[in-house]
């Protein structure tokens, strides 16, 4: 997935998020049947649509309230003891897929904040201005760079956080359309999340379909690149057609004059993260190396001070405060509301606290749907009524994978949950493991970054909400409401379209008898 980027392990990922017949946990029974277990998630999605689409409020706190209300009301539909319902919520919230998403956001948030404070945005603006890269081309270039970065580190959520913090303000200042910039960043995250060998979604899609990771990556390139080429051209055309925001000429001039090439030294920090991830290091280790190098560059090149990175603001009566006042990381403050810890590292973490709570609650609600049987009902119906031929089977696989990923908004969780069902449909028609894995992961990667309640969109939007405090020229009105970006995530929509056409035409279709999944030769 996008969240973790961990290397494969011997543990079967399907053991981490199990429902239906394969689950060993308690089944929660509902008045109205198994379908009622989808109430908390359905209520949350309806709340998110009303809040973001109808009332134009892109507030993470409001979404937290929505999922909480859904979980509380859903409890009244439970037949029998409510304890199993409550325990199932906790069961979902403790799933590794939820924790890894949060860890990736926090590490990526610290890394992006260090680069931001170290002048990397100014370096990008300087480079674009010097090279003559205008507003029309900047979103397309951002898409390519985000795709490369995500493919290297394997975490689309982390890439969304980093690129929104770094490339979004640079693009807006240069005159690119903000909605298009956000869409380009999410599209790049989709590309890498789908293709990266170290991505969780790549690993899970391969393991759940009994296929080797190398073969899966090689065999899916043809689908990904078709969508990517069209997306790139789409961002060029849209970049020329969609106007940017009117930023004051004075503010723009001041920022351009203050932008220096030295900020581009952090390209090395980003390359260090990519290199460590490609070398097989865990994403936490890879981004940690980036953080260490970014701190060193900030201090060596005098881009920030040690106090800018971490600062303890202590009251005057604190023990040892006065004797240690000369420390570069300690200040004494008179006002009580100024007491606390600030700096790049703290700011990078703070922007994702609400989002972390929201994700845990969403995973809890998804587990209710799985343990309650709604998930199982939907998939059983699709298997029995839709998968009547190999073409219909593949269309059913595309549709159900897309639907479940639109509902369970953390893509690896959705993929682990639906993986066994994709395998069941595919094996019925003798489809090769590569083909099944590619259909599964294509929809997983795409749908995790499109809708306002999707994890990738929320991660990027969370990073975006911190920007007005970083730049004097950037105010709240310049931010993108998540619902606005839905049509402009070109890579996501095109990737789904590619698999629909592949199912209809048979493009790339392979059967088990065509070759074994352990073969080294790839197409």
C-alpha cells in the first residue's frame, strides 16, 4: 500500500484483517440482517458527502464526528449483547494496517516539514523560474516526480504528505491551478503505490493471489504505463486550460526574490529516502535517514537553526530553566499559552493527529461490516450472479474490488479483506495469479486516492491545512476542498478504465496453464 512500504514477511497478510467465513472472531448479529452491519460505514460516507460536497467543509474533525455518530447509532441495531460490537471496533482499530498508515504519515510529516523549513519550496520555485517552467507544465512535472518518488519509497500516503507540503505551494505560487496540483500529486501517489515492489498493496496483492512479487510488478507495468501516459498528457492540456489563483504581484515578487538555489540541496535528502527504500530498508528506516540528512543540511548550510528544528518553551519558574536558558533549544516564556514544544519535528507530527484518530475509527467501522456479514453478503452475491463467464468474472473482480476500496478507505485493509474473494473468482475461471493480483491492486491503488473520505486524499489534505501558517501569501481560501479534486485524479480513473477495457477485450489475460507464477520470464 501506500502506508507502509515494508518488505515482505513470512506472515500471510490475510491473517491481519479477516472477515466472513475465514474469520475466527465473534460474528456480530444485527436486526435487519447482515446488511445492517454496513450502517456505520454507510452513515459515515453519507456524512462525508454532505459535509464536503454539499456544504463545502473539508474539516477532518467533522469527519471524526461523523464516524463516531455512525458507530454509536449502529450499536442500537445490534441483536443481543453490545459487548461483541464494542470489542469488534477495538479489534479493527488494533489492526497493523491502521497503525502503519499512521506511522507513515508521522514520519513523512516530519520529513516534509524539515524540507519545507529548509527552503526546498523556494529552491523548486527558483529552479522552475530559471528553467522557464510555467504554470501550464508544472502539474504534469509534479505528477512524474511524485510517481518516481512513490515508486521508490513505496508509500503513496507518505508521498502525498511530502508533495503537498513541498510542491503544492510552489505550483500555486507559479500560477498553477491548485485543484490540478492536488490531483497530480494524488495521481503520482497512485502510480507508485500500484507499481512499487516495496508497497504494501503490491505485496498483499501478490501474496493473496499466490504470485511472486517480481512477476506481479513486471506484468502490471503495461497497465500502469498506459494510464500514466494519458494522465501526463491530460495534465499538460488541463494545465494550459485551467487558470491559477490571483496572488498579489508584490507577494509573488518577494517570494521569488527570496527563493534560493541552496534549498535544492534537499533533493539529496529525497534521493536518500528513495535509495534506502529501493535497497530494501523498511520505510520507517528509509525516511529516518532522510530526516537525519535533512537536519544535517539545514544546520550545515544555515538553512534553519537547531531551535527551529526543536524548541522547548518553558515557564520562568520551571526547575533549571534559568540556568540553562542559553541552550539553543530552550526559551523562557512569560505567557502560559506559549509553554510547549515547537519546531519542525513537532509541527510535522501535529498536523496528523486528527487524521490518525479518524483512520482508527474508520478501520473499526470496517471491521464491524466484516464481522457482521455485510461484506460477505455483497461478495457472495457478486460471485453467484455476476461472474458467469471469464469476461464477466473479470468485470466482477474489477467492480467489487473498486467498490470495497471505495467503502474501506484504507487501501491495504480493503485489499487484505477482499483478496481471498478475488482469488476464489479467478481460480473458478483458471485465471493466472498475476492477472488476479493486477486486477486487485489496480482498483486498490486507484480508489484509495479519489474520494473525499479516502486515506490518500485525507493524508494530502491534512498536510495542506498546515500550509497557511507556513507562508504569508498563502491563505485558507487557496486550499482545495477534497470533493473538488475527485475528477482530476486522472491516474486513478484511467487505471480503473484500463482494467475495465482489459476485462472486456482480454488484453493481458493469462490462464494458469499459460505459465506458472514462479517463472522468471515476464511479459
